[in-house]
């Protein structure tokens, strides 16, 4: 039996602001933007991902910005950072863990990261996978 993660619900305070951030700043495809039964539903998918995020009105009782630790995985962390920063996202420098401390610069396999928050404070990590 396969259990495939398809959608993660993000609580946001302003649907249009979130839509602009995820599409323009991060390059996510907007798959759905519809209203059903007094609910607005926006679904966005990161490039190359099989899992999407959804946000809107009436979808979650969680506080906007309360989702922490969402993670994307990329083949090239330096290129990913450059792309996101070039789109206007406020993204951290590339960092890695060494002896329990965060240091600037890439690390070894599975140990290079960048971080950013959406406008509500939902937090994301981008991790480089080995080639």
C-alpha cells in the first residue's frame, strides 16, 4: 500500500498576498484558485514536486504562521538560493551544521541548507541532496 503525501494545508492571513509570494517569489505553479461553499481554495505546487500546498479561507483553524519546518529538497543549494533571492525572496545564506552549530557555507552530503519564511511566518527549509 502506497501512502503518498499530496497536499499540506498552510494557515495564512491574506490569501492574495500568499498567492503572490508562492507564485512570484518562489516560482510555485498555481494549480487551483477557486471558491466553493464560501471557501476560497488556492493550491500551489513547487517546481518538480508531487506534493502541493493549499491555503485559503475556511480551510484551517490553525493560526497563520504556525506551520514550521516544511522542507524542500534540491540538487544544487547555491543555485536554489540564487533563484529564490533573484525572485525577491528573503532567504538565508547557505548554512550547514558542524558540531551542533550552524555555520555559513555548504557542508557535506545532506548538510547544506537555506531557510525562509512566508509573509505569515510559516517556515521553510531547503536542503541539498547528494548528486
